[in-house]
C-alpha cells in the first residue's frame, strides 16, 4: 500500500495512480480530515488490499541545475520535466515492467526539448 506523508496530496501522478488502482479519492479523504470527519478506515483497508489495477511510474529529471531565488540566494536541484505512468490489470502484473521498458525506448529527450 503506497504511503506518502506530507501536507500535499502527492506529486506528479500520485493522485491518479491511487484513484485508478484503489478507487480512493485522496482529495475527498483530505477534505474529510480537514473538516474533522472520520475516515472509514475499514473501507480504505479493504480497497488497499484488493487493488483494481497496478501502476508503475518513471520520472524524467534534468541534471542538477542551479536555481536562483528572488532574494538572491540559490540552490541546486533536479527539475522534473515529465513522467510516464502505466497501469495494468492485476492478473497481468508480470507484463508491466517489460511494457515500461518498451515505452521508455520510445522516449527521446534532448537539451532543446527541456529548455
């Protein structure tokens, strides 16, 4: 069961992967928590134990680059320029890794496509 602990709903494709795989809407669940409405933990555990789909993701990052802030300081970081997400039926989990490898062979990133 994926767990992401922070104050945001999850970066990149986290929300869509959780929703399509587990039928759990993180936005609704976060709103319930914010409003003090109790979560149906039993329902969430049942859904997480029986996924509808399996998902896999690959992030595309730049090499570390220096990013300047308005106040004059700077930091070095990778920048996410995109991602590729695949999903498959749970009966076909073995194929998802080979499908990802085949899909990645079709992606070509160049310096010109990043900046």
